[in-house]
C-alpha cells in the first residue's frame, strides 16, 4: 500500500503547475533559438543576393561601356575603309585617343593593326622545296617563314644564331601543319611531345592564341617574353602590313636569299622614310634609298604550298583586314579590360572574338 501511494504521489507531482512552466520555458527557448538561426540565415541570404545583384549590375555596366568602345572602333574602321585603300599609322583609327569620362569613371580605347604584328599562322605557308632537306635554307623556307627566322635573330638582348632560329621555326611549323613528319632537325611532332613530363599532342592546325607557343619545343619564358608583344594568331594567312608594323618587326624584311634581319641603322632609316611617305604598294620597297641593293630582291608574292589559303597570298601588304581593339572601363576603384578581334571587308566590320579580364 505504501509503495502504491508513493508511486501515485510522484505521478501527481509531474502534473503540477511548476513542471508545466518549466516545459513551456524550454519550448520557448527552443523556438527563440530556431527563430534566431532562421533570422541569421535569412540575413546572410539577403546580403549574398544583394551582393550578387550589385555585381551583376556592375558587370552589366562594364559590358555596356566596353561594347560601346568596340562599336566606336568599328565605326572608325568602317569609315576609314571607305576613305582609304591603304592603312597607315597617320590615319584616324591609329591615333591614341584620350580617355573618355563617363558618369562614374573612365573609358579608354585603342585600335591596333593585327597585320602590323607577325601572324604565327603564316608559318603554315610552305615553299615548293620544304621537303628537300638538302636545299639551301633560303630556298627551303617560304618568305613568311623567313620573316620569322629573321625576327628571332633580331633581339639584341637575347640573340639567336641562324641555326637556332631555324630550329625554333621548324618546331612551330610542325606544331601547325597537319602531318606527323618533322620538318627538320629542330622539328617536333606528337611523338616528341608524348615523351615530355606533361605529354601533349601537336596541334596540327592553326593556333587560336599565340600563347600556345609556350608548349612548343625550344620555346622558353625569356624568348616568349620578347615575342609576346610582336606576334598574334589570326584565323587566316595574312600579309604583313609594312605601313603599320612596329620598327622592331621591320627587321623581318630582307632580300629573298638572306635569312639575316635588317641592321638597326637600316630599320631606323626605313622607319623615318615611312613616316614621311607611307607606301601605296609593296613595290615601293624597291625604291627606298636605304634598301638600295636589296629592295628589288624582296619576295613580294609566293605560292602557299601546303596551305588551304588561295595561291599567291602576298607576304607583304599595305592594307589590312584584321584589327585588335583594346578597351578598359573604370568605375570607382574597379577596372575591367577587353580585347576584341575585328575583321573588315567590303561588307563592313564585324567582331570575331572577345576576351575579358580584370
């Protein structure tokens, strides 16, 4: 009886008001904690969404400014294509413009003639003797390939011998061509690259960006640092515009039988001559006093053996179709950059590619 009484008493104690108040307090604390956690999560989600929205709006403003710069460049090129049959550094498109003020920052734009740079894909153009390893180098390589061999020997602070320049050129030719036969002693096809620490296959096609050269045999950081501002990769074989080329690239011009670059004093005189009177055609190279003795021997046309390009694509030219737009937009403390490749022909100007960066 006593045990039953005690058990009943304990059961009745659990239904007392004090016990109910304790349970309610625990429940209230749990609810309050849950509300606090949800509030923090909602606040974090709101801040995250607000930041995403702000970044999206900011990116849209950057894109609008950069595309506006591209449109401006396209309009300038379109008008120039109507007004002039040649492209020179004295024309409106080539002028360095001051930066434009915007509602909340600055916009800068510059046009560069892509054909005033060396087009790496031009190395795909082969001479009729490209398979004859016994032929003299000046005969075995096309004029476009000889241009690059001369360029490699022109770096005063990082000189290459003619033999070294040929080996580097042979390796890049093999990277571009569609066969697996090494061009010469310096060449390299997929079999060579498969034995590298990081195996790769030769592209066996045009490169879409000149930076792909860092994968090619014989290339190193020092050489690429010197080549980078002077080369580009265009989607077709192109003539090298002698009116717009940087002085460093004029070293690529020489008589057909020479693989040596032009001397520095000759380049300076040629640059001065061009500034006073631009070339209306490539035949004008033969009349430049400083080039007397070699001007008439410069190869102005050649067959594109082993290339899909039409025959007789000239190694030199005075007009261009490909241009690069460099644009930057600044809003507050942030700056965005864009590089766009434009193509101009009788149908107008169109954008082929765009690259964005911080």
